[in-house]
């Protein structure tokens, strides 16, 4: 099955999907969509609007929303797994991913930051402070939850192999660094970041390695 | 298994879980957490922080994040199903839910609106305009995707029975009305809303029916 990923190198939601595809060993064609030059991410969709990320299946079906794509990949290509088998543990891992995908990322993505400096007339410093505020709060929650988890052993979010939550956490840490957020007290988040960065399959998915990287 | 739901009657993420529990016929104890008087939603967690919604299982395990809870309920109590069986259709339904849970709801929830009028010093009109902006854009995306779906027949989001995406859409429409968003052109969203409001199990989960309703 030929997969095509519409993505943007700096989009952290796109990176989640790149990580999942890499961890499952699934090849795909990469199509860069330049979000800064185009506002396609915001266009009310049809199949044509290149919402990023979107994954095109061999029959032309377009899947959108990064976490829905991760669940799809897990269901259709279960090995290696990105989620544990126990329902309570699965819920924990998914909730960590949503702590970021619902409570952090939406507040600091491109369209929202543009709205802050456009219609709301915030200056660049206030925009950056806004992004840092939500990132630091949200990742502190993730850090506390990881440290309290019996399944966090100091490397990946759950167990000894990277999975679903790691695919969401690492890209958010990348954004945190871009905005100068202070993560120095977040020992668990730091440990996961180091483990991910040392993993060859994950390292190959870094934004700097994307065909459309600038 | 005795379930306890920590919720707030006006929290749309809490309503998602109330709908899922009702549709699956699962009884639970309801514990109201007053989000307007308490800022517990924002507290870096431990088990004690009453993040809303959270579902406490019979053994004391606390599940958080509404969509992770919906997936947990689907996995442990599969009948009646909230998701289709086909992986592509499941991905579509989950992506509709995330169009709201990731792209709309986080931008208009209580802590963000408080931040806009607090540190950012927006007035009430600007706050409401912000909420309406993201709600109208986001629900227009959902509407377009529903109308383009071969599985949308003019009642619920997917097929003839309410499910996962309906649990997310109806509460967002409730918020849309509170903020005076204009949904008049969104025929599919309107149809789903009517179908949900006419469904007895769903009607019983309306915020006005909650023990902590004001």
C-alpha cells in the first residue's frame, strides 16, 4: 500500500505522524505543504485542502488529524505496537498525548499566533510569552503524570520502547525550545526527550531531515 | 464496577463523557467540581487534582482526558459501539472529534478566556469575538466534512446511531450558542444537533440535568 504524507517540516502535528510511520517501518512519499506561505491549514476542507498532516492511502482516501492517524496506523499495522495492550494503560498513554494535543499545541500553533499578532495586535514579545505560558504549564502536567506513573522507567513515556505518547511529546519539546520555554525542572520530560533523540528511527524524523526543511 | 465521574455541568468535555456513559448504559456516581470557583483544572496534577472530567474506576484508577476516556469505554464496554468497525471509518469519526477537541474547544475553554481578559486585558466583547471566531471556523470544517461523507445520512455523524463524534459535537454546539456563534449555514451540524436533542438517552445528559446545574 503506497502511503503519501502531506506535511510541513516545522509542523509538530506532522512530526507525530512521521514518528509513527518510522517506528512502524512504513515507507511513504513525503509532500511538503508550506504553512507559512499558505494558510491552507485553515481552509474549510474538501479533499483538495491540504490540511497538514494528512495521510493519503493507496486508494486515495485522505486521513486527517494526527492522533486519528496514529490510531489508524495502530489498528491496521499493529506491529510494533505504539500502545500498550491493557485498556487502563492505553487510556493513560492516550491521555498524555491529549494533554499535549488538546491542552498545549492548539494554543501555540501558527494560526493562533497569527491571530494574536494580527487582529489582536499583540507584539512579538507578548506572542512568545503566550506560547511559553501554555507550553510550560502543559508540559509540567505531563511531567508530573510521568513521574507518578509506575510504567515510566526514565526513558520513553511507557515502558522501554517509544510509542504513541512519545510521538506527541518530542515534537512539543521541539516547539518549546523554539519559544524559549523553560523545561529545566521537568526531569521526566527531559529524560523522554533524550531517549527519543538517541533513537535512530526517531532521529531520522527530525524536522531538519525533512525534504522541505529550510 | 462502580464508576465515579468528576465533572462540571457546564464543561463540554465533561458532557462528552456523560453522553458516552449514557449511550453505553453505564451507571456512575456524579461529583460536581465547580470550575468557575476553583481553578483546579489548571493545577499541575496528581491524583488529588480534580481535573474535569475524570473517571474513577472501581479500583480507584483515575482516567483523564475525555477522548481517552471514550476510547477506554469503547474498549472495555464495546456494546453498543461508539465507533464503526472499519479502520478508515474509525479514523474519520475520530478525526471529526479531534477537529473539535483539538482545533476548537481548547481555544474557548475557561482557562484561555480567563487569560485573555486577565493578563492580556481584552474586554468582554473581544473575548466573545475570539471564542466565536474559532467556533465558527471549526464547526464549518466539521460541517463540510460531514456533508462530504458517504456515511452521513442527515441524523447522527456516522450512520443511524449516535456515537463518538456526536459526543463531541453536541457539547460544542451548546458552547457555540452560549457565545452567540452563527451556525445557521451549517446544515449538517444543525441536523446532528436536532438528532441528538431528540434522543432520550442524550437529552438526559444535558447540562441542565446535572446535579450541579445552576
